[in-house]
């Protein structure tokens, strides 16, 4: 076969084979790539990679279990919607100034990411800033970040960008 025919034919075959295995699907709020029937959140992966190179988390703290902020947030979450909320276990927490994001797991409720605002004498859950549920097939971090930014626009971008779920429920 002549080279002038072989190269275009090879290109056509490559495109056809690729198209038979890869497609795109509109779902909910975005698009998913479908590879041999498996849904992949390419947009979410791209957002995560971009943030990994550009984020600055120097002003974001991660309170630990013995920290007063951690204890105040845990108490506020456990008291938020009893009796199910009493089993709240904080998987991870990020804070910046008066704002806190807590990743929480429960015995009988779906996992959640809770936005909290702390003042001198009050730890208050921001009701419109609660993400609850599973995220599959979407990547958890970009989906939850987008939701929280829409619900609580005053939440600092630096805090949101440093949020990266650690619990098994979101990974």
C-alpha cells in the first residue's frame, strides 16, 4: 500500500477505534468521559491538578483533636440534629480566620462537609453551607468546592481551595 493512502487510512482507523471506546455524557451539572462504560470526571481531575500547582495553604490551619477549635466544632455538629448527629466523627478539618470546613462521618447519616463560622463567643453552623451525600461518579473535592462556593460566597477561596477530603466516604 502506498504511503499516501496508508497514513490517512491509519488516522481514520485510530479515530474510529478511539471513538468506539471513549464518549462523553452530560450528567447533572457537567460532563463525564465514558471509557468502555466507566464514567470518569475529567473536568474534576483537571481542576484538582491545577489547584495542586497553584494553591497556597500557608494561612489555612488544620486543627487537631485536642485543639479548642476542633472540640467546639465537634460539639456544634453533634448538637445540630440529634439524635443521629451525636455519632458525628470529624475526619478532617480546615480553618482560616473565622471560617471552618469540617469533613464529618456519622453512624446512620450520609457523610457531610459542614461550614462553620466562629466568633468570640459562638460556634455557628452555616445551614446553607452543608454538603451531605455521596459524590460518585464525580470527584468529591471539586464538586463540593463548587457547591459550597455557590451556597456560601463569602467563604474564603483560599480555604475552599485547600479543602481535600480524607474520609473513605469521599474517596
